[in-house]
């Protein structure tokens, strides 16, 4: 029997560069249904995405967890753990409003800004270790450990459990059905259970004796909302790992790839490092770590001139919207001096990324410290041999990136 034709977006070869296909879809099929793997209408144009994310009553987040498409790989017991009653990212008002207020009291921009010196210390230590080697593996040496270490310290996780943390977070990402990687369900389940047990214990400990960490702040903030259970807090801590680690890792990795492929832009940053925060915004636009997110229609609706039945799943394809020429001039040009406004890489509306200030800060510090030590990076071997992309359609970033560094 002949295999059914797969959609071009679901082809492994596309992982290296999905943008030409996005461009074709944006022009020829800006709203269209993809059954295999997605089961969703894919929304490709910038102008169609804003109204969707602004209308939670019509485009619901309920059940649209990052890990939603995991669930048919998992046993009912584990499924219950990963789909909590009250999940911030997978809820609508009024539950979302209460949860967001609650975590907003703990995860404040002030708490994040105060972290800058410590983030810099961690980054400098990782970069120093990395640059002692002839060949650098940027993802493993810097891009992955930086956000994990920062969030683990914020939460108050003991240093000896950090390795476990990284594994739990990686497994959670790989458990997504949007990943073309196959991680054994038994390993996923063990990992999900271990994270839950660890978090539950940590929360109970902080209830008895609060510390100066994010878990304690969450426990305190949760205490003010009577519907928030320990299970919800565990789920939120898990969400921080899933939503915050791989995404920030990919931001640093995608940024380095863009700069390697555009040496003149690297030189602009060498000449003027104060451009780094702007460069981070351009990296977010140019190669978004989150390529798209899901919503479900609560009624029959029109999007981009198409009628979507009630109960349809939609995927807003940020990777395409951020390159939409109707919104961005010369969208395929990577320009660290571009005035970037209106990219969707952190989402939009009520679910706008809670961790955006932290992600921006970590990427800024990482690139500032790299620029301070390194005159130039180049691929360790040919680009194809040095760079391997993750097999995930939804979280985009290098799996490995081998480089040689010419030090200052
Ligand atoms: C939400 C992207 C880093 C925590 C989101 C959403 C996007 C996103 C697109 C919206 C989801 C939706 O509307 O359904 C990113 C990217 C990051 C990043 C690209 C890095 C470059 C972080 C970090 C944290 C974090 C570092 C925390 C440590 C969250 C949370 C939400 C969220 C808790 C849910 C907010 C809500 O539903 O109200 N993120 N994120 N993210 N992000 Fe991030």
C-alpha cells in the first residue's frame, strides 16, 4: 500500500529551513487544515493571528497545553499529572485571570531584573569553561545549561538535582507528539513522575518553612487563592521548565546560527554591543524559538476568509507571521539594527509570555559575554556537519552547534 502523501511542513528535511514553505503557504493557503500530527488549521498570515489571540472567548486555550499532544502516548495516571485542572497556559478567563494574578505576584519583573548579576556570573562561568576547549558545542556548553541553572536557582532547587531537572525538562519536550523524536514512553513516564514527586515535596517543605525562593513565593501567592491546590503549583513549576528552558536555549542557539550566517551583523555587535538587546528582538522575529501555538474555536468562525467549524483546532504559525512581508519590510533579511515591532514570538494578548523579561535578559547577557571574549566564531566543520536541528516542528532550535572560537 502506498503511504499517504505527507504535508510539506511535516517533512524532516524542512526542519533545517521551513521558511520557503511558509512563504508558499502564506500566499497560496494562508489558512488550511493539516491532519497528520497537527489536526489543526494552520494560520500563516500576521494579520490573521492578532485577532485570534485577542479573542479567548472565541479561540480557547482550554486543554491546549504545550504537552497536550503528548497525552495519547501516556498512561491515564501520568496523563492526569500533565493535564492539571488549572493550568495557566491552558485555561481561559476567569480561571486564567486568577492564576495569572497569582503567579504574577511571585514571578515579577523586579525579581527578574534583580537576577542580572547572578545570570552574568553563571554565563561567564559557562563561557570560560567552554572557551578552554578547541571546539565548542554551544548548545551543550552554554545555551542549554544557562536557562536551566537560572530557573533552578530561582525556584530554589538544590545544585545536586540540576542534572535531573534538565532531563525532566528535555523529556517533557520530547513527549510532545509534535516532536519527530521518539523517546520511550516508559522513560517519559518515569521522568514526569520524578518531577512531580520532587516538586510536591519541595512545595510541602516551603509550606512548613518558607525560604527566599520562587517556590516559597508561589506557595504564599497560592495561599491567597483558595482554588489553587498543590497540584496546580506543581503544574505551574513544571510549566516553567517546559516553557522556559528549551525556548531560551533555542533563542541563544538560533541567534548564534543567524550571526554565523550573517557575519556583517556580528561585526555590528562587535562595534557596538549596546545593539545586543535590539539584536535579541530581531533574532526572536527572524527565527522564532516557538514556531506556533494552539487554540480551539468555541463557535463557527471566519479566519482569513475561511469558515472554521466550532471545535476546530487552530495553530497560529508565528514562524510564518514573523516573516510576513505585509508586516515586515524585507522579512527574510536579518538585520540587528532593524526596528522590530510586532513579532509574535512571545505570543500576544492575555497569555503573553510570562517569562519574556527573563528570556530577553538571559539572551542579552549571553551575547554580551560572548562578544566580550570572542572576536569571531565559525562553524567547526562544514555548516551541514556542524549544525543539526531539533526534530520538533513547534520548538525550533539547533540540537547541536559545533563551533570554533577566535578569542580576543
Ligand atoms: C507563554 C514563548 C521563555 C514562561 C508563552 C507563549 C509563548 C512563549 C509564545 C504564549 C503561549 C500561548 O499563548 O498559548 C516563549 C519564548 C521564550 C519563552 C519564545 C524564550 C525565548 C519563557 C521563560 C519562562 C516562560 C524563560 C519562565 C521561566 C511562560 C509561561 C507562559 C508562557 C508561564 C504562560 C503564560 C499564560 O498562559 O498566561 N511563552 N517563552 N517563558 N511562557 Fe514563555
